[in-house]
C-alpha cells in the first residue's frame, strides 16, 4: 500500500514538473497553492539543473526578486539542461530569459527588462509573450527609446499568433497614432 502511494506521488511530481516547464515557456503564473509544492520540489531536486529551473520558475511567477536565478538557468549547457522532449533547448533558454525580463520589470528595472526580452527573441523569434512585453516597452519608452513603429511591429507578430491583448494594443495604437501602423 505504502509503495503505491509513493509511486503516485512521484508520478504527480513528474507531471507537475511538465506543467511547470510548459507554463514557464508560456508565461503562465503559478497559483499560490502551487508555490508550496514548488518549494518542496526545489528542496528535493535531484540535480543542480533541476533546482535552477525550479528556482527560476518560483522567482518569475511568485516572488519577483532575483532575475539571476533565471539567467543562471538560461546559461546551463545544453547537455545538462532540463527540458522536455517537445521543447527545444532554444525555447527552454528563451523561457528563462523571458522570465528574467518579467522579474526585472516587476522590480522596476526596465532597461534590463528590455535586454532580457531581446535575448529571448534572439533565441526564439516567435515567442509571443516576449513580443507582447517588449511592444509595451517601445510603446511607453520604458527602458528603450519610445518607438511606436517597433511597438507596432512586435504587437503585430504577437497578434498574428493569436494574442488577443496584442490585437487590442494594435487597435489602440492605430487609433491614436495611425502613422505608426503600416
């Protein structure tokens, strides 16, 4: 009986890890209840790489304090990086850089935030969430020089990928600054 419970717990943790990695790359935040589980998973991580990935996830989605955790995770060599078979190494790295950008944004460092989103887009040029967020930065002139053409460009890419927020932003941008919309 005890063995079956342990097997079920291990399977649940394995499935949760897959969900966390997928959410990480999609920019979805964890619920507060999940934070406790993530903290336990960090404590029980079997490799330094696994611990780093989970630390980044926790920092980016719940704590918003240390972007270096995500930068460390992004720079783990390919042969040691943890990512599921359906995620490429570049997507894994882009997710880490994106999360670092989110943290920088939340702690009020827009210049670093922009750098992280740009790095994420170098690795994964179609990363919708990075296009959406850097579009905001260009639109507002936060951390980068205000450039509504670039905001239009990034939001267009995200909107073409089905991002509803990007489409709404484009509608507003084109109404207020029609010259910026091609």
